[in-house]
């Protein structure tokens, strides 16, 4: 796995640069990980079919997906509210948060580029 470290914070560059596609100095860091073969989508799907047809045990049970979704929702809630969230989550509190976000943004959140932004589309394809 590769991790890319930036010299400056991405948010800082995005908010302060006049370039639409600013180049940020980065360097690559190799992160060692276990070399176990990851389960591909095709493998998981075939296993699901086999579970139905041949009673094969699932390698990706639905309960695991629900837990992963709850962790993601807790991360969102903690990030927005700036408060710790305990698991299992309070479903009512999360629903309230979603309704508040919908009222606040209404699905129309926009990020406008600065009027004086320098737009150079070639920078999108430049290798660092």
C-alpha cells in the first residue's frame, strides 16, 4: 500500500491557492501490509450464490456490512457534531442529524471557485 504525504495541508492549499489545480509537493511512503489475497467482489458474489444454492457459509455476512455502515455513520456524526459517539449508535439522534443537515444544506451544497482562479487543465494530467 502506498501513502502520499504532503508538505502543506490539502485543505490549506485548496482554500488559499489561486490555482484551480494547484500542485502540492508530495512524497511516497510504502506501508507494509499483510499479503493475504483480498476477497474480490466477484468472489463474494459467487459465494453469495453458493450460499443460496449449496448452503455454503458466507464469507461476507450482512451483519459485518451493517457494523461497517454504523462505524461510517458514527464517524460522520462525530465529525459534524465534534462530539464522541458511542456504539451502538442512537438511531434517533442520527436521524435528527440527517434531518438537520438536509435543512441546512438541502442537498444543494456548492463550492464556488474563486473568481480570480487560474484554470490550467493540463495540470490535471501532469505527473509529479
